[in-house]
């Protein structure tokens, strides 16, 4: 039996798709190649997104595409679109099942007769870094967001299970792991639903404030929160570097920052902090839980304690009622905080959210103009931030090796601050610098497997798996950054 998968949306979706792939392979199924003939695929898993109306449309289009491509295959739809509109998902061609609740993935596998149910993932197709899902669910209720309706239940994984999964990924050759979740800063809040024992349990569907009130009864240093999890992971001394997914700025607590201060060798100093707007009135209309002042102060604290930390963010422009002055305030905050990257989104009404029914919707051409202006500011800031590192050394995760038309072999990867770097490998100045991340020092604890496969890589030209002692997935230390081209840094090994 052969299967295919398709994933739309966030890193959590990508992780959950990989979990299903792991389960299917463990139970004797074979993953079909991209060039599989129409009759060679028995099942297609489509993991959908519903964050915007456009995401819904793409999800439906993806299902219809696979129904035409593999007319004899059954299609299973899961993900946020399956949760937000399960009836419509079920009506799409060739759909045999809709999994509308991600908490039921194991039940779905058991219904198919699977005897081997994995507890995590053992690799990631087409990726040099691995994702580990540590948390699910959000109950914040921002006015523009549908996710609290599609993933309303808070659920955190135990540190021991996360660490076991990380060991498996390290053994498979991964040297960077990204910790991801729907609301990462609320990792662990569900652990205290019945603490102290004199208090009754909190039901799954309770308001967020009920969770946080119980959470705040536990002394900060005794909580199993994100800071405590990071401490557990770095103390395990795995040959891997860790990166955090998206966070709310005010949820980056002192305990978390202390771990970053103490272990800069393995923690990437890059924080993706969702801002959405720099204007307090717009933030209030968005039903964000914090104003701009605590956001700005937390960003400043991070940069004081971790000099040259890379701060990245999300901004929505053209939210209903946003004035030119309010947009300018957002631009001012972006400049003030000198983000290394800004993801700019034009507001799009999402059916089922409060914001979709708000008055004073902004004209599309105004949203387009504001987005272009803010993106220009963001591009200038990113290049300016990259310029800081010219002349310094960096650690680079190798994600692609290619031979270019001029015969030069170039490794392309990312620094711990998430900048692209190009490194020549067949240059006389390049000398291999093998790093503990990549060596055999860990062989007694976790056996290394073969290098990561290139089967699914599609680089710009001829790809190589290894060149001059450098392999895909390696983390190279002591890469000297010699110059900058736009926001791409050029480097040599020293």
C-alpha cells in the first residue's frame, strides 16, 4: 500500500504530517514518489490550514488536485480546515474521512488497524532542521484569528517525551531542532489544572484565565514551563542547537532568558515575537492581551541581556479602522526595535472571527500601499542588521550543497540568527572545521545513522551530499562572514 501527504500552514501542521508519515511507514506502508502514476497511490493525507479565507480555498483546491491526480485513491482531510468546516471538507471529491480534532490522530491510526503507534517523529522529509511539537491549542481569542475555534484545547507534552524524541532526531543526523506549538508561551499551563489538590480540576473548555489563575499559584521556579523545559533539554548535552518558534513577547520570562544567557553555545538567539500592531487602540480592537509598552520593554530587555539577539515579528496592516497615524505608529515601533525580519500581512476578513464584522474596513489599495511601505522599512532593517555581522564568525546549518555553472561548489545555510549564508567549499581558503555537533563524540550515547537523504531536495542546480568534508545537515562553526549581498551573508571556513 502506498500513500502521499500534503501539508498547508504552520510548523505544527508540518510536524503532525510527519507524525502520520512515521506511523504509516512503521505499519508497512510505502511513501509514494512525486512521479507516482495515478494507480500507484492508495491514500492521500491532506493536512489543511484555515488561518485565512485564502487558506481555506487553498485547502479545498489541494484536495481537488489530488482527487484528479489520483482518482482511485481515498483522501483523508485533517487540520484546521477540517475542524472549521468539516461538512464542506467531507463533500470534496474522493474524501473518505475527515479528522476534525487533532487530538484524535491516534484514534484515526487505530481505526485503520495500525498496531505500531509512534510516540513522536524520527525524521523530516526534505528538511535539514527538525520540528518538535511541544504544545497544542490556544484560548486567547484575538479578534482576527480562527485558531481558538479549530484548536481550542490546551495540551502540553511532558519534558521526558520531548527529550526522547529529540534523541531520536539527533540519532537520525539532525543538528537543529525547532520547538514549536500553537501558543508556545503557554507550554505547561495545563499541567496545573488540579493544583493545589484542594481545588477542583479545570475542564478542557474553561476560559484561559482559569488556567492562568491556577498557573500563577505555582511559584515561578517550581513550574514546568518553557524555561524549565529548555533547561532540561540543554542539560542533556545533545549535539544539536535549539531554536524557539513564535512567542508572545511578554511570555519570554526571566527563567527562559537565564537559560539563553548560560547556554549560548546551543540556543539560537533568535526570537519571533508577534507584535501585530504598534498602536494601542488597534491592539485593543484586535483583542490582543497586551499594549505596545510591555512588548517594547520586553524586546529591549532581551537585547540588553542577549546582545545582538535577532528579533523577528508579524505585523497586520489595514486592520478595520486603522488610521494613517496608527499605521505610522507601527512603522515607528518597527524602526525603534530594529527587527531583523518582519512578516507583513494585509488584513483579510476571516469568516467566523470578530474582526470580519467590524466596521470601517480598509480599502484593498490602502492595505497594499501600507504593506509595501512597511516591507521596504523591514528590508532596510534586515540588511542593516546583517551588516553588523560582517567580519565576525558564525555557526551555520548546511541546508544545501550545489555545483554552480562556473564549477564552484557552494554550501548554503542559516546562522543561529536565521540569516542565509553562502560558503564556497572548493576554494583554497576553505578548510574543514569539524564541530562537536557533527563528530563522533556522541556515538556511544546515540548511534548516528547514514547522512540525510537527498532524494527530495530540489536545489537550483546539481546537488551534492558531501563536499570537502561538509555534509548536508552539518553545523559548521567558525564561519567567517566576509561580506553581504542584500540580506545574504557570504562566508568562508577558517
